[in-house]
């Protein structure tokens, strides 16, 4: 008996199909696809408090919708106040039509960092995977009610400096600062090795990253509350001493299964940050993480 021919693989969803899935099912945030699996939230001296977000079996429709939520948010942030350009990119992307010249060149300049442009010399896929990981961290954490300041990830991952930072209120209402380092692991290598690189970067370069962050406020101080400016001025001195005003965070994005207790070595690698609540970790595990990042890029390119 002759077996039936295998069914052809299902076509990858278009941006419009993914947008419709997200909207129809009211799954409009990254957290709707990446529920928090574990939260080890007891702050103790010499311990890293951590969370994990896991998506082991996203359907093709769910993965496409997650990619759409990511790229739509990323592009809105990139265009900033140039909302007519964002609107044009979004309209053509969802319609599956090409942006006419010369607007395609203007809009392409916003797409090009990290993603590159279709038909051009390929950008680093390592940077693509890392950029998507930074946005996953940002979108999973920025809406915490304690957060006062957490800027969008850098538009170009080749910019020197830390990967992100958060200024937040502690449980007693005092301001705190956390410097974040982001890593991705999309191979078969040890997750511990990736985490150890992040710890080393924070230990070796954290003071320099802090200095760049503090200096950036000189250009954006207008409208910033005096309380916040005064606090920011304290951060460099607090970092060098490991004062309780500052802390460090590491985020990891991977396709691998997460260990039962990640971030166990963080305290020993950053011994100055030994007070309760100074260390945080966030791990994201997505089956097909590399494919997700490439879909994000494909959606960015659709109208170009």
C-alpha cells in the first residue's frame, strides 16, 4: 500500500495574519506569550533574586504574533516622534505592499540598525539575537509599578556601554538603581558560560557603564524631577562601594531548557553587591528562539 504524500509545511504567517491573531485573541503583550514560570523572590544577603519566563511549545500562529508584537513595538520606539513614518511603515507592512520611493529610503534608515536591509550585506545574526533578547527583558519588566525610569534598549547593539538600566522604588519608597547586562545563548554551549560572561562584564566594566549612563542625563535633564537628578548624581560613588542604592541584573535569552536554579554564581562574582535585593536575574526560554528573531527581522523588511 502506497503511503499518502506528506503534507506541505504550513506557510509562515504574514504580518497581517499575526497582527490579527494578537488582536483577536487580545494577546497584545510579550507577557501574553511568555508567562512567568518561576519567581524566586525572597531577597537575602548574597543571593540573586530571579524569574524565568518560558514558552516551550508556541504554535506557528503564536510565534508569529509574538514576533509581530516585538517588531511593532521596536519600530514604534525607533521612529520616536516621526509618527507619520511609523504609520506608513505599519500600513504597508500589514498590507504587504512596498513603500514607494523616496519614502522607502527614509523608512529603511530606521530599519537598518541591527536588522540590516533586504538585499544588502547581511548584518550579524548574533546582534539580531541579542537585540531581540534585550527587548524581551525590557517588555517583561518595564511595566512593574515600582519602575520609575527604564529606557528602551539601544537602537544599535554595537554602541558601547551597558545593555540597560532601571531606576525603581524599593518597598520603603527610596530610589534604587540597577545596571543590566544581557546575554543570549542559541547554541548548545553551557548556559553557565554565558552567565559568567555577563557577571565578568558587570564586574570589570560596570563602573564605566555607570559613568556613561549618568553622563547621558546631562542632555535630558529638562523636565526630570530634582529628586531624580540628585539620586543619579550619587550612583557612580555608590557603585564603586557596592552601596545599597545600586544593584546589578543579568538577563539571558535562550532556546535551551533552563536549570532549576540559574544565577547561583552571581553573588560570588559580584561580592560587593551582597545586600538583600541587590542582585536580580531574568531568564527567558523560547523553543525556536532563533526562528523567532528571524521572523521579527522578516516582518521589519516586509514593506521594503
